[in-house]
C-alpha cells in the first residue's frame, strides 16, 4: 500500500467516523420524562444572595444574534411579559450555561440576558398560577420566546399540555444584607394587627424544621406576608399571617391551593390559640 492510498483510507475513516459519532444530545426532539420520580420539586426555589458567575455573564452570540447579559443592578427592576416554553429530557443531565448540571425535576429556568444566577417569579397569565425559579441557563433561542422553564416549574404552573404559555416574569433581587425586592419594589413587612384575633392560612405540617423554614421563606416572598412555623403536636405547622381580615385569608387560601397546596385551610386566633374555619 503506497502513501497516497494510506492517506485516502485515513480520510474515508475520518468521514465515516464523523458521520456516525453522536452529537451532544442523545435525543433529537425534546420530551417529558418517560417516568416521573417521586422527588420532583413542588416547592418554589428560595431566593438568596448569589454573586454573578463571571464566565456565564459575558456577551455571546447564537445563530448570528448577539446578546449582552444584564448585571444584577440593571436586572433588579426587570419585569416582562411574553411566551414561556419548557425543556426536559433531551437536556437533562447536561451542563447549563452556568456550569451546573441541568435537572429538569428542580425549579430552574433559562433566559437570554438575565444575570446567572438569578431568581424570578413566573406567573401564568392564562390561569394565574405562579412559581419561583432559579435562572441558571441561557435560552430559549426559538422565535420570540421569553423564558424556558424546567419540567418541574412547567408542571407547577400547568403548562405541560399546551407546551407554551403567556407569562409575566418579575426578578426577585436579594442583596448581601438580605434585603429583597420584586421587580424593584421592596417586599413590604406588614406590622401585626393590634386585634386579639387574626386570620392565618395553614399551608402544611412538616417534621423537618429546616425544610419548613425554607418553604416559609419562599412563600413569604411570593405572597409578601409574614410566616410562622410553630411546633405543635409533634410537627412544625407552616402558617401565613397574621392577615388583615377574613376576606384576605380567603383570597390567599385560593392562591395557595392553586399553587399546589390543596390541603391548606384558613384559621383565626392569636399565636398559640387557633380555631379552624
């Protein structure tokens, strides 16, 4: 075999190998998981202060379009309406733009220009359901879509069947001192009522104090109300309140149930002495 023949064989081998080598993703078309595990997140992501990931916040180009990510300061008052999509099995287990591993069963999202990481409240404008997600990826780069939600987040706001939904997204900003804003508006800390009896919404009862406090922090941000986790009858009872009046409790209860806490109920009384309603 002469030198020219060896070169030709090497080129043929390279071409055949390149044609048969699989791409980055094993699936060509995205899909929901074949089986849904029991540990799918149902609670909102809990916003906290996180510094920007420098390498993930540099200008970049995709499909000939250039994007310049915002700083946390610039994104603090960000609020926008648009179309949301979701991504699942095809991308599960692959690296996000933030260098983390994408887990479709956690409350996360992708956005083209928000700083990574950041937190946003997503409201499905078609059914008013909401979810708080942590943005740790770039996208979507399909049409004029605004945000790509994880499978878990899409499930919570009930958009899996439609595939897309009209949404509003509001950035939740937390500074180093723990001060929080939603779309630039400070999270109000309402003073407790001076009345001897107040209204509350009990969301859940948990045995894990740390978990109860984490969920309470997320709900306090989402609904902008105080929370309590008193230890009673062997469990930590997560309660929202005190609330202004019964009408406020009824309205909040409806929102809480729409967001997946179907066993929630309202109650009245002073801390330590409640009656169910």
